[in-house]
């Protein structure tokens, strides 16, 4: 009884201590950047560089998490729907302007406060060095001569570079389906497929193919930029070759709507200083990194960025809502063909299994379960209660974590669970008081995993 | 001369200290389910800016090598695979622990991890440029057969019944198809949920299938009585004495008894590791399958076979070095760790590519990489030994304390991967699924592999059909034809042997 009161008081006290910090200036807690693309990719690298310099500039830990999947839907959504307190920054990319036109999400560029865009890379059409096509006109002639037999890749169906390529085909007066698009997970596997001889050309951004270009393994027939790109001077733009088509992929940062204006200003100012090269650590700066990796470091902020987003949204919407694109979205294999095939196979196997198990009586209990035999007959209902209790713990965690916060909720649930399984309340409390802060320290501080934050910010 | 400089570089205080710290860090990260080597490497990237080139590389090498071994610790002690590649032999490792031989199991996987790692380094050293040419041959047709081959292996080897294995595998593949795939423009089975568009995340599902289902099983078993017992009480066995010298001699006798099998596992691991997109997990499964197929005692597999454990551990570690082959020679990442590695190298003004082997100023660095691999793998021996000794205490903790704590780590581990409570819900769902599958004696390993590779299998299938609607095209390239025939052979063998023996019960081997 005494121990219990002590425990409750200590919990309350520790949470009060943590609560105190809330009033101080922004930022005083770790900041999370939500990157919609996987580790190692271009967007991930740019986000991690930004986090690195932001950490130095703001003096608070900045961590990147990768919320991947759904061709960017998940990450964009997670970043833009986060708590609007300035501690979660959404990494946004080109797809923000396309996903909602494809009905994959309801979120648009209007559902966030844009901070800054830090990079604009134009798409280019790449062929192997030994390809017979020397100019885009050669390519167009070949496509006209053999419609539907050439293959290209660069992204998934409907991804950035697929749109870029389809738009170029349109500008050349060709059907958007005149070249078969082989959907691939990204530029890296597409270029690899190109090198293996599996496809004829790749459409992806300049830095994504830079190392192959530098080594002379790939050639670009044209780049979809407004003007010649520094570092790639020998690649002619589409306009120079009489195709009226420009497509530029970009990366930027945003915060959820409702974020206090003063915090937006703090973040925007810090990022502006970083991208303009004012923040230098150990002779390293953000623009230097971008140059090194071949990323174009054109940046836009505030109104300019917003206007850029609106313009992009409009032009991409026109392409995505056109009839030409509707036919493009239909692949050679329907979305439910493969699952159906597997489903049939599975039902066949299940029927076979049922038939066989009827014929052969398998022993009901294995050595694995021998541990359980004694208890099984004794008390099935208490087994079920125990299992339901365990499930309930996880459900409670899922429901309450974002409101109560990690430390308090975990401590509470752990004590309850330990006690339910027969640990004395005092020992349960001791275990909890030692273990929970330890886990918190391990994950949140050492491993920098953002844990759920609640009322007390922890 | 370059060799000497490289040797001095690696054996400098800075590099050795980096290796030590990364080793300890990797041991923690790897043994907590949900935390991956990729995450650990991404985390130390900012630190590498301050390190010398060779220390930065050594840090990444050490982290991956240590992580993949330490994933075996929870696999053996708790039946929760720390990494997906441990899922191939989870039943064997756990069965050995039930026999009270957890130290044997772990030291086998430790020593063969080191063997695999060193062998992979040797291959990297001897013929990286030549092998990279082979890796470059892989297009969508080859990938389709490779994935099919890996998946079939899982169904064949796991559990008592191939039929149940195949069912479990298909369940896994079907779950992997949830959401928006890279080859379709319409999300499937998402039921209007924007979270489900991204599909079922693999790590939370893995933790659920093994970790949560294990907790649920423990809770079920403890139903009737006060859960005071520890695992060691329950099993009524004492852990045996275990010393460093014994461990080494155990390993030597095992290698000398099965030199060719070990060589096969290591080569297979390196070859699979160097194919971008295929990694330690497929390597471990394939090696385990070959091992079982060629074994004189296949009935032991899945019930505590040290041979299977050794072969699969050797393969998954050697695949790590394999992944560096295309990364260094072609600049193509073999897996997500090498993708980050290439970023780090470029930050340091080192451009991976064929030139890296010919330019004189780079040669020192290349030697440095080889030596780092060797040092990191050798360092794994004492570190792993300490890890094994230290983790043994888990067996002495009463279950009533252990179960809630495991559940806590499962939750945090699932959340950690992308800070999403939805992932915790996925973990819970798969926990229940795993619990029921186990009760009806379906193997869990194939579900995991199906989840991991199912979407890739479908993607390559659709890509192939987009290129050419004919199924014959699947055999149109030489390498694809070889892989395809191997795969058909594996599929048809049970049917053929069934036809020959004319027994309807053959599926219940």
C-alpha cells in the first residue's frame, strides 16, 4: 500500500518535471522529418543532410524517419497530418502534385504550409552508350515505325518519370502508349534493367543517372529543363530540339496546417540559411553536398514556392485528367489477376489439406505443445482470459499512446500486466521504474526513434 | 606498399575504436526485433562525416556483420527472429534451446557467421569485377525465377508437411499484395484506408508472427497456474558448461566434417548477396534447403539440426560481402545498406565504379575495405561470445516478468520502423494470425518469406508480361532459362516422386 502511493507519487513527480520544459522557446524537443521514400535514395539523402544542418542550426536533435510505401502517399500523409506543433516536418516531393489527381489521396498542396523547396532536377531520356539513336528525332522515327514495341522504364506506373515520358511523347505528337512502360520501383533498378538489356530506354532525373553518364555508359538524348543544366552542358533541352515539354522533379519541406506562425518562421529562416550555404560545419555546407551529389540546388521559399506548387498542380492535373492518360493507367495485367491466380491455387491446396487430414489422423499434440498439455485440460478459460488480457494491453496502447504519451502509458500498462501475471505490485513497480525509462533512453535518446508524445510531451 | 598503408590505416587507434563501438552498438540493435541494420547504418551516417574514409567504411562493415549475427540471439532464446534472415532456422535454433543447448546453437551460428563473412571477403577480394558482370545480367525474367526459387525453398523445407508449407507461403504472398504496388495504378485490398495503401509493413508483421504469437502462447500455457516458472525450470534442464576453447574446437570439428557443405553455403550466400534486391534472407533459405536436401539426416531439420543452422548462418553472413560487389564495381546498391554506403562514399569523394580498382589512389582504400571486413569478422568472435554469455540470463527470468517485457519490446520495435501506431496494429493482427497458425501446426517461416518477396514476385511477373505476353518469354534469356528450369525441377520433384511411389500420402512427409 505504501509502496503503491510512493509509486504513484513518483510517476506524478517525474511527469511534472518533464512538463516544466514546455514553456521554453521553440524548439526544445527533437524534431522529426518524415521522408516518404526509402533509405539510401535521393530524397532520403537530401532529407538527412537537411536534418544534419538543421540540428546544428537549431541546437536540437533532428531525426529522419522513412514512412515509405504507396508511391509516396503514406509519407506525405503522415507528415502533413502530424500534430501542428512544428516538431514534425513533412518532406514533400513532386508526387504531392500528382497523387490527388490519381485519386490516391485527398491531400493536396493546399493542405500544408510550404516552408522551402531545396532542389529541382529535370528528367532526361537516357539510352545506353552503344544505342543507335543519336537524337530525339531518331527515336521518334523509330517509335513511329514500330509503335508499341519499344520498352521504357524509370518509375512505377503513373510515377514522376512515367508522367515525364508520357508528356514528352504527347509533345512529339505520339500516342502515350506508343512505347511500353515497364513499371519499376525506382530509377536505380530501371537503370540496372537498361544495362542488362531488358529495356530500350530509361526516363529519370539527371543526378539519378549521373554516375553512368560520368563513366560514359549512358547517353541522354534530351533533358526536360528550361535551359541547359550546369554539369550536363552537352545535353540539349527538349525545347532546343523543338519539343515543347518541361518537367522538373523537386523536393521540399512543409509543416502541417495550424502550425503557429512564429515556429514556421523559425524553421523557414533556419532552412533558408542552410540552403544558401550560410551554415558551415567543418568546411561542409548544404549547397556543397548538393553539388557533390549532382543535385541541382535551385531553391524557392514562401510565396514563390507556393506559386510554383500551384502552377505544377495545374499543368500535371491537365495531363493526368486527359483521356490519353486514362488509357495509360491500364496495365497489361489487371490488378486482381495475380491475386486471383494465387487465390485459386490456395483454395486448391486448402481442399487437398482438408481431404488429407480427414484420411490421416494426425496426433493432436506435438512435443512443442507438451508444455501446455498439463494446463490445457485444467483451465482453458483462464488461458483465454490471459490471452485476451495480453491483446487488450496492445489495443490500449494503440488507442491511448498519442494522447497519454509513451512513458506514462507504458509504465501503467506494464505494471498492470506484471501484476496480472502474478508479480507482486512492489516488484512490478520496481521493474517498471527501472525498465521503462531505460527503454525510453535506449530508443528515444540513443537510437533516436521518435516515441509517441502525449500530454507531457514524452 | 598499398597493402601496408591500408593495414596501418585499419589498425589505427581511430579505426579500431570505431569498430569496437559499432560492434557493441550493432549487438544491441540486432538483438532487438524491429531494429534493423539499415536503421543502424542510417543513424551513424552523420557520424561518418567526422571519421576518416577507412573508419567510415569499417563502421558500416562492422555494424552489418554484427547485426546479422546478433539477430540470432533472440531467435534462439525467445524464438523471435531479430532479422528476417534468421527466420529460416528459427525452429532449429529454438529446438536446440529446448534441449538446453542454447549456447551450442548460438556458438554454431556465431562461428559459421564468421566463416561466411571471411569467405565472402575472400570472394570480394579475388573476383569482384568478374562477378559484377554476372550481377549485371539480372533483368526482370531472371528476377522472377530467382524470387520463385527462393519462395519455393521456404515451402519445401519448413515443417512436417509440404502442403501446409505451401498454404502458409501463399497466405504470406497474398498479404504482401495489399496496397498500391509498383506495377499497378490502383491500390488493392485497402478498403479505402490511406494507411493500407502502403501495404503491410514487413517488420511489424515479422514481430507479430513470431514475437507476439510467442507471448500469446506463453500466456495460454500459463493460464492454469501462477506463472512463476522460468524457461529453464519449465524445460527442466541445466545449461551446460561452455568455454571459448570448446567453442573453437567445436567449430573446427564441424568444418572438417563437412568442408564441402560449408563451402557450398558460403558460395551460395555470396552469389545471392551480390544480386541487387536479393539478400541475406533468400541466401539463408536457399542454403538451408540445399543443406536439408543433401543431408543424410533430413528428418532432424526443423527439430534442432546444427548442420542446417551452420549452413544457413554461413550463407547469410557471406551474402553481406556479396552485396558490396555490385556496389563497389558498378555503383549499384545490392541492398539498402549498400545504398547508404554509396551515399557515404560519394560524400567522401570516392566514386564507386570500375575505376575504383584501377586508380592508384583508390587501391589503398580497396585494400582497406578488405582488411576492415576481416578485422570486423574476427572481432565478432569475442564480441559474440560476450553477447551469448550475457544474454543467457534471459532464461533465468521468470516467465511472468519476461512475457510483459517481450511484449513491450515488440510494441516499441514495431513502432520504431516508421513511427506509426498503425504498424503496432499490424503487429497485433499478425500476432493473432501466428498464434492460430501455430495451433493448427502451420509453419510460420514461409509466411514471412512470402510477405518479404511476394510483392517482388508479382512485380517481376507483371513486368515480364508487359514486355511480352507469351509465357515462353520467361525462358528467353540464357540465365533466365537456367533459373527457370531449376525452379520447375523443384516444383515437379514431389509430384514425380509421388507418381513413382504411387502413394497418395506422400505430401505428408
